[in-house]
């Protein structure tokens, strides 16, 4: 199972509106041995998890070897993911990878054809589904708002369905949620007249209205301008600061960069790999990597044969070197200086999520083509030849 | 999930779904304006013109033609006709036996139009996703949608027949010597016979709405379903009005049994996967 829940500490529970209900879920979860179910029923069919150090955290969501197909088209194949409590987990993958279907399994809107889904340790498609859905706040790729109703009526509808009622308390909560996402000023307007950004803000307000513990965000910045997208991502970060668990789906790597506490890369309905970005980077780039930049790029080519250099790749004035030890850097600088090479910069390379994503994809492609044999493998440098 | 595993129905949520659907309907002027015109035509305009023609103008030619038509009424119906003058008797017969059953068509048409769009509409607008993820049980959503489709139709019955009663009593009442409409048979018809026919029609239309891929397809297909039902409702309404004794009660009871059976089956048609539009 690709386990994004490893390597993090269990977060604290915030104080949302229905403590009794949540306590009941927690007790039920404690009674359920998720781990034994996972291993006995499904084994470890998926790719290996990138395990990190630290204590095992509580998983709010566990999808275990789930298959799902629609009209003969397989949307999920043995998908296994775990979402850690009070963290932002990002489901990263191209369009059609199965991200939305995974969210639908989590709320119990769909039932897997095979495999198991546990949310708070319970089956969302079973009798506990209502209780689980009450603890979930969902923002869909399309905002799913009623255009003919006002913003307030949309929120009121959600408030009533999620059991907040219709009284003054519910109205206060509506105002607070709308204010939190900067849409209070437009609450009396008909949603049909809203811009895409306003609709997303209202959808976010609706999703947090009942103060859920688990937020499920499916491409929440879809269709937004960069400024609004940044604002929304900031709001997502604020959600975990308030103790919520967030699972966000996106195909935009930049969106996940800096936001994700854990990443699960999915493709073709299968989880490829999961873990903290830093752990994944260490896995795919196990050796120290340094970028050298010189005024004349070709002057750096001599480093490809230098002792301790295990990988070399140059693009223009910058060469990326993989070293057997960080201690090699001063030696290499001395060597270049002695040869009269004008060095502009020496910077440790930190792979971006984009680099990571393409390294993972490249590895999968290699495994697909070679049937699991030799290939690019972990450590392959993205974007060039070795 | 077995039925016994299901949590009890949360009627508050049923009311919420129904109220929200009705609120949207009120906002949809492009829907209720033509439907109001349809109702006005059947309940107000046509009866007013015809009854005025008979009772006020008193055209001999028109009277003769209508009287010939009244001869085909069964004896049980003819014995009920009241009125002190030929114009009054003709007006009474027209008001009670000929116009009113036609108006059954209006509520059924309105409810069918609302019901056909209700579930597939959620899917088309993408709001089905919101409902599918919500704590509301599929059964509660179904019942809410059913109520939201039933209420406009029955509201039309109440408002339409109130207007119709006023018109009939004002125009024909003086000839009969009293305000006579609704007659006892009409009370039974409005309160006992019409509601189950509306429910029966809607149970089929909602099932259809949950399955088809677009509102246009739902409207087309619901026409095929509702048209025969409208004809049956019309004929039953006529029979109820012509008949006496227990007949209206029996017709209503049979319609209720059929409606409840159909509604029970219809509950299963709304599922979360259908709200999402991904049902296999």
C-alpha cells in the first residue's frame, strides 16, 4: 500500500461542531484494526511506500486495493492510499488518473467493485456512511452550486442537509464561513451572476460550513486566475492549521509544491508512489546533487570525469552533478579555479515536485516497457541524459 | 444495502430538498409563466367565455347544440343536473360534467414537467455531485424531489379550482339558485382521486428522470408515460363525476394502492451513482 500516512505525527483534533458524533467515529475507528485488514485481505500489491522515520500516524482515510470500473472502463486498478490526520495530502496525477473517483469512494458516493475503503475506520458505503459524510467537506472540480439561488440560499441548503438547522446559530455560521472565504458581500446575489472565483469561494465556504474534520478538494483552483488560485491555496493551508485533514486532487504540480505534506502520485487508476516530498526526493535522488554554473558552460565538461562525480548533465552554462559525497564540492571548485574557469554559482540542487513527478512517471514507463527490468530507476536525473 | 440496514428517514431533510427545489422553481420564470398561462386558459379563460355565451347571451343555436351533447350523459349524471331554466341547466352540466375533467390535464402536465427535469437536472448542472456527497439518504432525496414535483401540480389544482368555482358560481349560480360548485363528487375528486394519479404519474416520471441522460430526453420520454396516464385520469375523473355512491371512493383507493406500489419501487431509482451520472 502506498502510505502517505507514514512519517508524520498525529495532529490534534480541532473543535468542530459535532463533538459527540466525532467521538463516536473515533471510538469506532479505534475498534477497527485497519492495518490487519489491509495486509490480510490485499497484501502489498501496490508499489512500495516510501517510508520515512518517525512514529506511525493515524490514517483518516485508507483505500485498500480498490478497483472501480464504469461501463467496462477501468477507472481504478488496485488503488491503495492512506491519508494522514491533520495534514495536506495531495493526490497528484494527470486527467483521468482516477482522482475524482477516489474522492467519490471516500464519501461513499460510489462503492468499489473490489477492495476496501475505510474512513475514520468505517465503511462509507455502509450504514455509517451518513455519519462519515457529515464529517466530510467536499469541493468538486465544478463548484456544484445552484445558479438560481442566492449564495445565502446555497449555504442554507447545505446547512440544513448537514444538520445545522435553520436558526440564528446556522445563520451566524453561514456568515462566518462566507466571511472566512471573502464572499460575504455577495451572499444575497444570485449565484448565476458570480464569477468563477466567487463560485469557488462560495463552494469552499459551503464545504467548511458544518466544520468537517476531513476536507476533500477536487481541483479546487480549476478555472481560477493565478491570484485567486494562490488565495485559495492559502485558505487550504489555513484549514490544516485549524486541525483539519485535507486531501486535495490536482494535476497542477506547481499547486502542490510547497503545500503538500504528503504526495500520492496516481496514474491510470493506480497509485505509483506516496510519501513526503522530501522523502520522495531522497529516494529518487539518493546522492548529493549540485548545480555548477560557469560563464562558459563547456568549461564544466571536464567535471564529468572528475573523481567522486557519479552523474553529469549539462544544459547551457549549468551542469548538474551527482556526487558520491557532499565533501567533493570544495575539491571540484578548487579544480575549476585552478584551470581558470570563471564560476558564477554553485548551488545544491533541490528537486521540485515537477522533477519528482516526471522521475516517477519515467520510472513507471520504464517498468511498463521493460517489464520491471532495468530502466531509469530511482536516481535518474530528470530533463536530460546521464 | 438491505432495507433494514438503512437509517430511519430524516423528514427534515426531505422537506429541505423539497423546499430548495420549489425555491428554484419560483426563480424560474421561464417555467412558471407558460404553466400559469396554461392553467389560466383551462381554469379561467375558456370556461368564462363558454359559460358567458350560454348564460348571458343565450344564443338559441348554441343552446341547442349543447343540449344535444348533454343527451349523451348517463342517466345518473342527468338526474343530478340542477337549474331553473334551460340556460341554467346547460350551464350546470357544462360546469360540472364537461369542463372540469379537462382541467385534470393541467396539474398532471405541470407536475410531469417539473418531475422530468428534477433528477437529471441535478446531474446536468453538476449539483448532483453535491447531493451525492451530502449526508442525505438517496431515499430522502427521492421523497424530497417527489414532493417538489407534486406540490406545484396540486397547488394548481387548489388555485385553479378555486378560481373555477368562483367563475362557475358567479355565472351559473344565479340560474341554479345557489352557489353549487364544487359538488360532493368534485370534493372527492380533488381530495381523493386526483392526488394518487399525480403520485402515480410522478413515480414513473422520476424513475425516468433518474435514468435518462438529459432533461430533453426526460421530457420526451415522460410525455410517452404521462399521456396515457392523463387519459386514464381524465376518464376516471369523468366516471367519478357521473357515478354515485362508492364508485369515486373505489377508484381513488385503487389509484392510491397503485401509486404507493409504484412509489415504493421508484425509491430505488435514485442512487448516488445516478446523481453523479456514472451508474453502470
